[in-house]
């Protein structure tokens, strides 16, 4: 059987993608992960599709050409909305690219208990209409409503979660009329699982709260198996975490949400000299 011990590249604007990296590590514990948090450009959610696409293309190049990744996971809804189709087509036949939106769409349309689903995400993800388009095309009978919640990702990135500030901001969004009468809520931003318990308790556990981490990890596992890209069992490996700018909140929050110790490497991939510091 063929093996491939090269790492899996995972990226986001900041810490949000760690929720996906965490699920990948739990499901595929022998695999090696290279994580890239584009903290210098965070938040992505208020930027244009063209700008986010240019970041996603550059980060993918770093992961594939410099870090020799065998697969790339876009662990960010905003970057998935902006760049997935482009990267998938550009890299076709070379390496698989996995986004966080399609596995969630599959999850929702297959669940017959969901009739009215809410979507919360960044401004750019909501404005792209990608969830709305895919849900209405794949399951026309499904009711859905979408609400941009732009304060949430920067708030979480700054370390404000599971406290009274995050509770107040969150409640202000969740009480909006768009989210009335829903039976499920898609957390369409990878930062939001970090406040999943607060969201669930707002609804007194009566609304299904859906995040993409596990469905994305399962999709990745399936693709690696199908493409003959799985690693050997117990090969020596070490995950690596790159950021485009050092932020103390990244280090602090990352240590809460990732099961293994993280040491950050700052790299300026926008500069040809590749200045790297740990
Ligand atoms: N975590 C990212 C997402 O899933 C967005 C956060 C940001 O605005 O940078 O959309």
C-alpha cells in the first residue's frame, strides 16, 4: 500500500481554523499538520472577495510549495466562499483542496429533522450568497435565513468568549427576527464553535447548533483514503503553526483550543525574503 507522510495544510485568518485542525488531529492522529493563521490580515470577514482570494492563493502556495503539503484545507468560510472553486480548479490533478462549506451543506440536507435553518457568518460570507445558493439548489423545500454577525470573529480572536461581553454581543445578534423559529443554526464561521456552548444555552438546547469541524475532518479522511494519501501509522511527526503576525491572544486562545502545545512561527510570506521567527 502506498503512503504519503507529507503534512496536511490548514489555514484561516486566525485561530478559527484551529477548531477544524483540532477535529482533524482527533480523527487522523498520525497525520502531520501545518497550520497557517493569517493574523496580519484578520478579519477576512469585512474584506472584498478579490482581496481574500489573493491571500488564499498566496497561503496555498506557501503550504504546497514551501511546506510540501499533500492536501489543503481552507478552514475558513470566508476564504472558502472567496477562493475554493478557483483553488480547486487550479490545483486539479495535483493536490486535493477541501473547503468548510460543502461538507456542512451535505450535513444539513441529509438531516430530515431540519426544516428551518439559520446561518450566521461574516459579512463577506453572507453577502457572497454561497450558503443560500447551495441550500436552495440542493433542497428547495428547506427554509433558511442568513444573518451577518461581524463582531463575533474579532471578539473571539481577541479572547472574548464565554464571558459577559461575548454573551451580550451574541444575544444581540441571536434575538434578531431573521433567526426566529429556526430548528438548526449553522455556525458558518470557524471561529464560532469557540462560543458554541453560549449559543446552545441561549436556545436552551432546543436548536441544533451545527459546526463544520467534524464533517470537514471526515471528508478529509475520505479523500486521503481515496487518493492514496494516508500517512504511515506512528511515523515521527510534529505539527507546526505559522502566523503572519504575532498576537498574544492567538497564543493564549490557541492553547485552550488545541490539544497539544503550540509554538508559533512568524513568517512574512508576502515578503520574498521569508523572514521567520519563533
Ligand atoms: N474564521 C473565518 C470564517 O470561517 C472568518 C473570520 C474573519 O473574519 O477573519 O469565516
